C-alpha cells in the first residue's frame, strides 16, 4: 500500500474519530430519521431499507411495489430503485435486458446470445460494460483485463424471476462505487425467500424453450433456504441455428436474528452457442453469397460462437441497530470463456479466414467491509460511513488465430494478476431542515502484473493510486420537490496488458504503455417532484469528461489510441399512476458526445447514441388480467468521427399479456417487436473483405434485431 493510500485511510479514520468525539451522547431519534437518506451512496439494499423505515420527511410514494424513489430517498435525481413487481410486469428478450429498467439505458446484442450484451447510456457505447458497474447478489459482474474487452459484463446468468430490486446510480458521485462506475452502476439483489415454490415452462419461436423451478423453505427458526434451477435452449431467427444451451443453478441460505442478517450464496452457470455475427450491408444488398441466397439473418463464418462458465461462492453479514450499521462480505469466483469471432472475414488471412479466439480462465477473490453511524456534528444531525474493498483477479488470457475453432497461431498468451484495493468514506450533514450535504472521498490503488508467455518484452508490473472526491447537496423538499447538486471524480481501469506493453504483438513495433487508471469528472443538476398527485418526475442536466485515454483492444491484442472526450445531456423520467391499476412510464434522454481535442478526423465519438426514449403502459391485476405495452427508441449515432456515416434509429414495441387461473396458475404471452419492424441491434462502419473480393471495403456492418417473436409461459405455484 503506497503512502497515498495509507494517508487516505488515516484521514478517513481520523474523520470518523472526530465524528465519534462530536457525539457526546446517543444520537436523538430525530437525527437518525432525517439523516438516513444522506447515505444513499452506501449499501443499496440494507441501508435503503433502513432509510425507508426511518425517514422523517413527508414521503409520498407513487407506487411502493414498483419503485422506491420517493422524496428523501436519494442523493441525486438520477438515482433510484426498481422493484420486483415492475420487472415481473414487462417481458425481456434476454436476461441482460433487465438493466433496461434503469431509465436511459439500452441493451442490445451484436453476436450470439451467450455473449455479453452491448450497453448504451449517457452517450456512451459502453461496449460490454466498460463504464457501467454491475453486481448481482453482491458479486461483481464486470471483468477487468478480460480477453474480449475491458469491463466485460456478462449478465446471461441472471434469473429475472429471482430479482428483488435493482438499485441504480448514474455519474461518479457516490463514494462506495469505484472501477467501471463513471457513467453509472446497478446493484441487482436476489430474493432471500419466495412466497411459494413454482415451476414455469416457456416455449417460443425459433425453438425457444426454457424451464425454471424455484422454491424456498425454512430450515430453522429465522433461516431460509432458496434454490432455483434453470435450463434453456434457443435457435433464434438465424438461418444458422444458434443452438444456445444454458444451464443455471442458484442456492442461498439466509437468516436473521435480532439486528443481524446474513446470507451464503452459491451460483453456477454454463452456456455454449453458435454465433451469427454482424454482416456487411453490401452482402445483404446483393442478396446472395457463394451462389446461395443471403439475407439479414445469415452468417458468413458458421463456426463462430463460444462457451462460458461462471461459478461463485459468496457470503455477507450485516448488523443494523442503534443508529449504527456494519456490513461484511466476501466472495470467490471461477470463470471461463472461449469466444470465436470473425468480423473482417478474409481481410487479414485470405487463405484461412480471419477467425480468432479469445480465451479467459480466471479466479476472482473479493472482500468488503463498512461501518456507518448516525450522530451529531457541531450540533447538526450527521451520518458518516467508512469502508474498505479488495478485489484480486488471477487470469490467463489469450488471443489466437483460428480456423473453424482450431488454433493455427498465437497472438498473445498472458498470465495476469490484477489487484484493486480501495478505501472510502462519506459524511452527510443536515445543514438546515431543507438542506443536507454529503462529502465523500475514495482512494483506489491498482496493481498490475503480466507474465507474457509469448514475448517477455510485454511482461512487467505497475501500480497506480487515484483519489476521487465526491460532493452532493440536496435542497428541499418544498411542495414535495427536491433539488440536487452533484459533483465527483470517478475512473475506469485499463487492461493490464496495455499497462505493461512494450511492443505490438503482431507487428513487433514499439508501443508506449497506457495508464492503469483513467480519470473521469462529472457534474449534475437535478430536480425530483411529486407535486402532482400520482406523478413522480425527475429532471437531470449532467456533464461527464474523460481524460485522454488509451484503450487495450482485445480483438487485436494491442493498444489503440483514444482521445479525451466530453459529454453532456438531459434526462427526464416520469412515473404516473392515474388509477390504482394503471402505471405509465416515460423516459427521455438526450446527449451530446464529442472529442474535446482538435483533430482533422472530426469530433464525433463513434457509436455515441444521441437520443434514447421509452414509454410504457402497464395494467396491473385488473381482475385476473395484467398487461404491459412498451415502446423503446434507440436514436441515431455517428459511426465515424466526421459524422459522414450514421447508424439508423430504431423503434420497437413489446407486449406482455397475463391471465391468472385461480391463485396458483398464470399464463403469459410475450410478443417482442410487435410491429415486426426491420431494425438493427447494432451498426458499425469498418473495413472488411469477403472471400472472393480482391480488396478490403469500408462498409456498414449490422446485426439485426429479432423479427416479431412470440413466447408463451405457463407458471404454476405450489
């Protein structure tokens, strides 16, 4: 631990000591109630529950079953909670689309459904998760120094029926959030106990079939055992059957005794699939390839695809009593991925094709602990929290030339050890009955060690320490309206192989190593109001700047220069319950994303979507019937820096209709892309060369969204 990290830890310890000295007696009850909300950046599950129970402000919940975003519950207008009832009411085509309940976030797929999704938020093409940090049941999803891409976040192991809540935050304003959380984060928590055991069976087009069995039982006083088993298969609309096979197991043992709560969780997930990757528009326009018809749902390399496995064991313990809260958590994870892709077809290797394999085999270990207390500071109600976080990844990652999944050459093969140690603290103070502030500080130290098995010049070690201050001011409520001011620094880590690189693995040319941690700076002005009965609206104006950064490209095994960037935008989110059985959602987001330096290539950031919108109408339990209709709009984006080529916008409609038969049986119909619109999930612009072409061609490459797709689910409780 460097002197900077030691100093940060000592500073936070001293601050908590002063906080304790300031408390001559036990905090008054009203102190605990009013300041509970000032720690919204702390643990999202247990702490938020405490806040909801103790908040003294006059809250008006729009719909407590679906949202928990009421006045006094947040430190930012762009922070909130999604509950299980809302997740149940809408269909999701893929597990990762659960994140689309986060306002302004869009989830797509540019390859096989066993691969991590593509994420878009606040003008970021987040790729597979680079600047959006996600956890499930306390375990991190993002993978640093991943074989395919930095921050790779594969959510295909998620079981939506087990989700209890999603706590989301946007921007780098929260002390407890570190790596990959510059644009935002989401903590997905699983249920500890089910109302009743159930089984469900889903059948759909494209040979979609899914079976899920889940249940819970009390094994002792205050102790619950929950288990779920999922099996799923799908060929999809592709001419080359996807042959996706997914197996999933979740077990958790949890309990509560007095102020103590604990849980031990076991998860095991594995999948294998064949991919239909993006295809060039010129081939779709031609309508044929190698003497046979060719359409949007065809594949060029039939051997693309992959397999993956993720197994984890985790434990957590918390105690909340007397204005104090303590949490401890630890986890261990084993992860594997073999991914075969071919995006340029025959440009680099005309004789064998350009397929390459990315392989990742790692173990991940982590620990976190935090302590918070409510007290008074200089006579003012206050709440402080300090915490430590530690994560270590031990991985072997490689990039190989392949033909039909057979290795014919090695680009890189590395053993990586990456450790991130962090301390953080924040202090919330109620300045007046209508103003409170939260000041936070986070210190992170990353250590990188790479042993290159192919080129010793790319072996090495490095370390970097970064301090990230945070600040929030909440004013109000006045007429059930709050105003938020937020500012903070955040970061994402770079791939360890880029941090220690000295030569390009393909060309042998010298390269400069990249910084291990890349800083981001963000600001936000927001307002949230419930002044209209039944309507909750929030408006956020935000800005996020990234330092000049260099990015390790897993597809090439080398470092690619990227320029400093600046983004700003507006988000407007609305939840309206005009009648007890009717819920209306409307979310709009506009972003301007630009490179902040001067370059003749242009200032536009490729794939930075400028507009995102969603509108949903949900009818809940109108007799035995429930239904939901949702529109999702993904705007256009520049595909090259001079904005001369842009992607096309897309608008899709999804429908869910459910009917209960008695208290234990439910039948659900899901219709995706209801209007059967011809839209794309992703569009890129780059050079490729098809077999038979003499030269590479710069062209649009697309991966289509699925056509109208029907699925029927029968669920039976016991």
